[in-house]
């Protein structure tokens, strides 16, 4: 039986994930590892399948934003090191210990509490990466004094092991490298202060995709590869630079649910913002803004049919959207590509992002639990994941 019923799905090309990992592997110094960032369910592509493929292709570890995302990866049988990049409440440290997940920390009080929780529970030590804020203004220690204090607390916590130190760049995808260079200098100064204080440094990492492309020499022990893993560039500027050639992994497809040919003018969708003229064919597609297909594409976006572009007409509804086809062209069940390639044409996530006034990162992240993900390798379907029909995890997990 088909694991999903709806005629709208995402296809993820795992060969593209492999190619992108290999591309970064050869772009970086040999000593630099790759941490594949699969937070936000692998930027909408599916964290488990993408994580497994990235690891099989040469990535050394995975990173997520929150502990719950790490739980999903462990439950799927992934044994590789996993780092939580965001904040984890100290009391959740028990789960991190049981699942051997490393956490990010930047605060002595947090460390004291986390250590106490682990001691009381008699659990194994948890690996901790210290986050330094060198110019992102988000999480992390900002001064050398703070850093020294945090390191001392960490060293005095038998149930916490210092396994990493990192920072995150705010502007590494821009042509003006001033801010990125300043951040890197600050990071270097932190590392130098630690060395002078006689500290043995753990794993060092600072590069996201943009920094890994522009400054591979800043790779240290690992990069944190996010958007590039999925074959997208961190900004139009980074794409233009063309230092690396990336292959997009995601397509969004659907099938025509209904076609009508206008014999007289009729208006299309809420607000009656489009009026079909006699002879025009309007096809209804089973996807809408409740799937993460932005309503901002109303009367603006395009789709691909028979390898050519067709316009979205009228407003995108919650569950449906309409496109205009050549007279007599379309039939129910015909395939339409909303994102990705069909024939020689392509609607890239960059194009969609520009149309709706956002960045390419957001476009696949918006595609939500209602859309099944189908995985391909060497042209063969190798797996399906449909979040909507996924069984709920046992409640014990969250205790
Ligand atoms: C801390 C952190 C992030 O929040 C994100 C990433 C990956 O960024 P890209 O998607 O731009 O590569 C790395 N690190």
C-alpha cells in the first residue's frame, strides 16, 4: 500500500546530498571534518534520511538546534556524534547523557545545575561545546574573562566533559568581509587566551556554509555545513562567486486535481483577483499555504508543466492553488513541478525566495508535516517519510 494518499509530495535526491558533501570535502583542508547541520528536519528535507546519507558520504557528525531533534536521530538508529547548537534546559541534560548527545553551553550556572542533575541521577558525563559570541549577538560568552570562568566551571564539573569550542558568523555570505574577519580575529584571540592559560583545546569549529566556501582555511577541526549540504548557496553573492558547484536536492511536485476550460469569463479563488477568459484552461492543484506553499505566490509564482512555465492565477488557498495552462493541454493526474526541474526548465528555491521576499533557507523549511518526503538514490525510490501519518513517540521519552 502507498504510505500516503495525497497527490503532492517532496522528492529529495540523496545523490545530491552525497555530491555536496564530497564537494565540501575536496574544498576543505584534509584535517577539517564536516558536521552536517540537519536542524529543522534537515531544512525541510528530512533529518533522518539526509543525516544518514551525509554520514555515509563522509560527514563526521551531525548538528541540530534542539535536543528533541537529536532524540529523533537516535531513535532512527544514528550512532554518530550529535551536537545540539541551541539552548538546552539544564534538567534535560539527563536525556543528553542517556543518548550520548553533546550540548552547547556558555553559562556557569547552567553548568553547575547540569552537573548536579547528572550526579544525582548517577549518569555518564555529557560532552559540552562552549559557544563564544564574537559578533552574532545571540548565544555565547562575549569576553575572555567570561570564557575563563566558564572553562573553570566546566573543568570543576566531573559530569561535564569539555569537547568543543565554537562561534558562528553573522555576515560570512556578504561581499564585505570586514565583520567576518573581525569575528574570526576575536575567536582566534579567545583560543590564544586559552592556550596561554595552559588549556588543552578541544574540537574547534566556526564555519557555516558561507565561511567554509569563502575561508576554507578557517576550517579548524570541523565546519558546520547547513544550507550547502542541501545544494543551496547561503546568498545570491555566494552563488555568483561560484567557488563550489552545488546540486539542489529538493523538488516539490503535485498532480492536477481538476481542469476547467473557460467558455465564458470566470473568476478564480478568494477575492476573485483573476478572471479566466474564454479558451483558457485553469488547473486546480492540491497544495496550499497550509502546506507551507506561500500565499505570497498568489498571481505571481509559476509552476512547470510539460517542461514549460505556467502562471499561478488567483490567490493561493489553504489547500489548493490554480495555474493557467495552454488551452486543451492539461488532464487530471498530470504532474506539475512547483519547485525544481522539469525538462530543461527549473524553478529554483532562490527564485521562489526572491519572489516572496525571503531567503532560500526559509522556502524548504516552510514545507511542513502535511507533505510526504520521497527519497531517491541513483534514480530509484529508496524511502518515504510522511510526518502527518507518523506514529506519536511514547510519552515516557519526555519524562
Ligand atoms: C550555530 C549554527 C547555525 O545556527 C547554523 C549553521 C549552518 O548554517 P548554514 O546553513 O548557513 O551553513 C551552523 N551553525
